[in-house]
C-alpha cells in the first residue's frame, strides 16, 4: 500500500491508472471502520498480485482530492482505471463482499 498526498495524486494515481488499476482508500486516522478495512485491503492486494495497486489518502490532510472525488463518508474506496472511477463503495464491508466487488470490477 502506498500513501499519497494531494500533490502526488495526479502522478501516483491518475497517471498510474493508465497502466494498471488503482484502488484508492480514502481514510482518516480517527476512523474505526477505516482501521478495520485497511488490513483486509492490504491482504487482498497481496492475493490479487499485480491486478491492482492499493493507494491510501488521508482525507484530513488532503481535502482537495477528497472533495474532487466527492468523498462524503469514510472509508470510501474508489477503483480508478484510465484516469476515471470505474467502481466504488463506502463503509467497512465484509471480506466476501469486497472480494466480489474486486472480481466483478477488475
């Protein structure tokens, strides 16, 4: 998992999404559901080897990107391909549901 800032988002997420699917985790340190979801996303990134790259962005420190992507609740997960959102979900979902989401959209 890579952590990015507003300043790095274009380069490390949007440009990278032209070559590979990027899953972005919008989170905050005080968010309990975010803390539950993060290890699951990291585990799935390893299991799905090279099918997507996982990036996280702290919404408290990077408000511009969160606003640009319409993040109103966290955790908010956006799948980005070719510079645009192709799938998304919000909240801490069970592993089975997150796997189904990945399988359906990758």
